[in-house]
């Protein structure tokens, strides 16, 4: 399936059915996470069949139900930790979507003390991603129109349009979509806005743009 189609199908899912993820899919995800960790130096961990992390007041308040699997999004503390977590986390989210699984990025609505996952000294857990078979497929978020999130002169190249479309489909915390993408001298450059988890969002947006357009989305200053 075309990656943009996968992105169109992906929505945050907060309610899950009690259907274990099959062994073959677990193995694909484990291998995928290992490869991401190797490339990125991050320390993502898959947790299967563990209902306690989402058995908390925060999770219930966030209307989460039946979450038994999740990805611990973590890595060594550094200036760009959040952004790298966003980039590789979204790569994983789309892999899960391809496998017929649903996801939800979760920075607030989970039991932080109950979260299983091992942190090495100097590492930080940035958030988790809920994972499993959804009770529903979620709903498409309201998106800013494309002309509010990108700037270009003349005609928009096809690849740039695909990239911006993917950026608009990307999940962002509270659907804030605080980013701007410019076409400068034939290259895509993005600017990160300020806001809660905006750096994590920025990494998600940069991965989405790259995956759909085939072009790197440089971070502007
Ligand atoms: C970094 C990040 C953190 C998020 N944290 C939460 C959260 O704590 N609780 C929650 O219910 N949703 C959370 N979300 C999900 C967003 O609300 C959701 O992605 C956004 O509304 C867009 O909807 P969509 O993912 O269905 O496209 C988070 C999303 C991102 C990207």
C-alpha cells in the first residue's frame, strides 16, 4: 500500500479489544525496533500483555481502554532526544499500521509510575505509544489547510506537495500542528513552533514528510 494511504488510514485509537498480537507480528515489530535502535542510538522497548500502565486515573481520564501493549519511547538525554524519538516513533507507528494494528502516541494519559521498561543511567522516557487491535479505527483529525503550514514561490513540485500532505496527516500533541515548511532553493526546510511536545511533533512531521516525498526535510534555524 502507498505510504500516503497508510497515513490517511492512521488515526489515534484509545480503545482496544482483548486480542493478543500474534507471534509473527510481534517478531516483525521486535526486529523493526531493534533496527531503529541500532540506527538511532535510541532505546525503544516493546511491552506486550501488560495492562497496568494504562490502568491509571490519567489513562481513564484520557478515555483509554483495554491497552495491553505499548512501546516505551526512550533514549539517552540529549538536545535532540525528543525530535529523534518523534522521527523513529512515527516510523514504528506506520509499520504497526501496515501490520493492521492501531496506535496512539501518549505523553500524558498513562500511569508513569506503572510503566514497565528499563532505563539505563542517563536515559529518559519521553512518552509511550499504545499499540494493539482497536475497538475502532479512530477518526481523522481536523487539519490546518496546506497553505497555513507551507510557503513556496511559483509552482509547488509534486514531491513537496506529497510531503506537506503527509505532514498535515501526521499526529501532533493536542493536534497543535505547530510547524512551517518552506521550499527554499528547491529544498524543503522546516521550522518548529513552540508548544507542549512540539519537538516530538517536529520529529514526527519530519519522518512523515520524508517517507511520503522521498526528500529530507531539513530543520531550519
Ligand atoms: C507527542 C504526542 C503526544 C500525545 N499525547 C497524548 C496524550 O497524552 N493523550 C491522548 O489522549 N492523546 C495524545 N496524543 C494524540 C493526539 O491527541 C493526536 O495525535 C492528535 O489529536 C491528532 O489525531 P490523530 O492522531 O488521530 O491524527 C499525542 C500525540 C502526540 C503526537
